[in-house]
């Protein structure tokens, strides 16, 4: 069984910063892409950023230049550094990963961490 555990959410004023972490644990052979999604109240879950095992990154237009995704493959951990936060960044942030276990690739989600940006 694989678990993704997020941490680092919280309450911050507009213009502030937060760093989210997501650690994968379990019988992991390898992890392909890892990413962050978010879901605001009354809205659909949306992709925020993603990173391949080789380090290629993708960002939603709304966070380009403000958020940075990175990963530590040795620790099976992905990070999201969020700077210049805006009230519209308020959401539950979810970690996502494509994990290979026993030769089978399965997509996993974390439980989510709340990020609240006050104006």
C-alpha cells in the first residue's frame, strides 16, 4: 500500500509564502510524475503544477512565476513553494503521484492540506 502525506498548509496573508511537502511511502519501486492540484469551494479540482521523474516541470498559467515545484527522488517527496500568494489561491491542495509497485503503475492522491490566503 502506498500513502501520500501532505504537510505545510495554513493561513497566510496576501503576499506571503508557504511551502507544501508531500512524502510518498510504502512498497514503492519508482515514482513517475508527481504533481499538485487544488480545489476551491464550489469549484472543480484543477492542476497547479507537475514534475516528471527527470525534473521537467509544468505550471498552470495562474501560478507561473509565483509557484515552484521540485522533488527529492531519494526521499520520494515533492514540494511546492508558493510565493506572492493571493486570496484566489485559497483552496485545499492535493498531492498526486504515478507510483510503480510490483511493475504496475497506479495513480495515488494525498488527503489534502488547506491553504487559506487572507486579504
